[in-house]
C-alpha cells in the first residue's frame, strides 16, 4: 500500500487471475494464489552475510510434520 492507503498490485501476474480480481472487486474474500513457506531454517552453507544466520545462528528449528500436513489441508480447503 502507498502512504495514502492506495492498494498497489503487481501487474505481471494479475492478468492470469481475472476471476479472483473480479471477486475481490466485488468485496468477496479470496484466497492467495500461492503460498511460499520456509519449512526449515536448516542450511549447510553458513554464509557470513546471511541475515537468517545473524539473527539466530544456533537455532535450526523446522515446522513439525503434522503441522505442515494440517496447513496443506487448510490450503487445499480454501483453494490454494
């Protein structure tokens, strides 16, 4: 959004989802087209410039499998 509250949409993908745009313009709640998740923070590269490593270098937790499966079920239910 801009400082004055105007919504800015990335135009390079929007033309592929005209049905969702129409639903959004009509005031309907719409699901995202995609979901991008980092299932784990584990990485063997150990890059010195990596912001993730600077934040919590000792913690390499991931999302539990049952939680991931529940999320996938939820995503499928709402049409993602």
